[in-house]
C-alpha cells in the first residue's frame, strides 16, 4: 500500500529547474574551462602564493593558532550581509581584516552597477527566498 502511494508523487525541486536558461543565462563550456584572459590565471596564482607566504610567516612568528583565528574571523565577516534591498552590503569588516580597505581602485568610484541605465532594483522577497533556499537564481538580478 505504501509503495503504491509513493509512486503517485513525482519528486521535484523547490524553485524550478536547474537548467533555467532564462534566469541563469546560457551555459558555455569554454567559459568554464578557460579564464576570461590569460593574465587572470597568473594573477590568481600570484594572489594565492602571496596568501600562503603571509600565512606561513604568521605561523612562524605567532604560532599556528593566530592564522586559524584570523581565518575564522574572515569566514564570519564574509557571511555578514544586509538583507537584499536598496542599500547594498559594504562588507566593511571583511575589508578591514583583509587589508583591502587601503586599496582604492577605479571600481570604487566608476563602474557602479546602480548607475547603469539598465539597472533594475532588486526584489527583496526574491533575494530572501534565494538566501533561505526556497528559490534558485542570483540574489540580485540587476541587469535587464
């Protein structure tokens, strides 16, 4: 009796299909394999190398507990964000811990997506559904 009732229901995912090309865009195999530019991979490997060297220096100077505590703080601060809405998260605590607050690049004053003509304000309800796992897709669909 239990097997007959179980076969009547079709399992489905909450939030729709995983292969929703209207929501997530078209899949590209080349973009998954190759980076967008040849220098991008060298830049990423250089950053990883610098991080491992800094971590090893901290282990040698302060012991193994200090880098672990620092990594835990970084993980906690990377999860702290404002709810989706009109005010974006600045991640000020994470920038302070990582030291990126001292670097001022062109992306800090130019290329703000909110200044774009095609900017669409985010839907707070959809953003919270994505965050709670009830819906799939980007939290901030900002480009039309």
